[in-house]
C-alpha cells in the first residue's frame, strides 16, 4: 500500500491572499479547453472563429462553475447548505457536481447557439472534445484535496489518505481512475472521432455515453457519499443513478445522428 503525505491544498500565498490547488486545476482545465478550441478553429474545415471560441469558453466558465456548485448543493448536501448558506460560495473547499455542471454547460451552449445562428448540437459537437482534459484536471484537484477517495482495498496500489474521515486503511485512488478514464481515455476517443467530419450530434452522443459509462464503472470502486450511501440494491450510488439517463440519451442521440447521414465538410467540427 501507499501512504500519502498530507498535501498542502494552498499552492501559494501573496499577503492575505491564497491560491488553492483545487481552483488552479480548474483554471488549467479551462486554459486547455481554450487552447484546443483555438486550435480547432484554426482549421480550414471549421466555421468557427477565434473570437467565438473566446466568447464560448468565457461563458462556459460561468455556466460550469455555477451549475457544478449549485448541483452539488442541491443533489448531495441540501440539508447542510440550507443550514449554512454562506458555505455555498466556498468552492475552494471542494464540492462540485459534474451533472450540475453539465446542465450549466448545456444552458450556455443553447444560448450561444441561439445568438450565433447555430444548432445546439453543432455547439455541443465542437465543445465536448475540449472537456475531458479539464475533467482530468478536476480529478487531480480532488486527489490533492484528499477527497472523493475509493473503497477499502487489498490491491498493492491501495492508498492511505491523510484525511481522518478516510481512516488508516488502504483505499482505491478512485480520483486517479476517474481522471484516466473520464479524462485521458475519453479525450482520446472524442478527439479521434471528431478529427474527421461526422454526423451532427454523434460526437455529443459519444461524450454522454463515454462519460456515463466510465463514471458508472468507477463508482464501483469509489466510496459512496456518506450522507447518501447506497441508493438501492446495496450497491447503486447516486453517481450511477445520474449516469443512467446520460448513457441512454447519448445512445439515442448517437444512433439518431448516424441515421441523419454525414454533414458537409465545410461545417465539420
């Protein structure tokens, strides 16, 4: 087993101000998405401009952060945040919901599509390949924060987390599992798929399928949230329950896109 040291969650301080690693990892994720978006916009087969990418990523930051935080407060700990409303803004302590963030991003994509004369699927197909490496950064932030650890294991790579709540038994480093699958693996799949003109909606559908499947799989190794535990059957978690409609919607969207035929190369993402 591996005994982890207690990481300092503060990267650096300037006077009374401090920068947390959790927030820095989110900033790195957004920077990667912006860079990849600019790169895709530079291709001749694209109809996106650099300014549109800048605008989309800017609003994406707002939608993702608000959606992820509000989603976490409403889904995972509504009682606590009703009693401590001032803690809702304390995002540096952790507590962000992917599914809430996805709703925030979807709202941004819909508004952006409406303002630019595109379809929401065109925006989604351009956007989703940019997201997984940001998810990887977020999981690294969870790892540094010592949160969202896995279940107890006897595997040789089991890790003892410094948090008192985690105890002194080795656990699956589920944050790293999620980072590798939801982050790196999903990025490679989507980047390869979207590197050529594809049917409208298939890239978005593939993202929903891939994230939903990878997240649901890792949930078998991740410790359930203590305030929720298992939702049903002695094994179903809230994360898995929320991933099921994602997988079904992604599959339906992917198959629908395939039936619509290829999109013109001039509008490819």
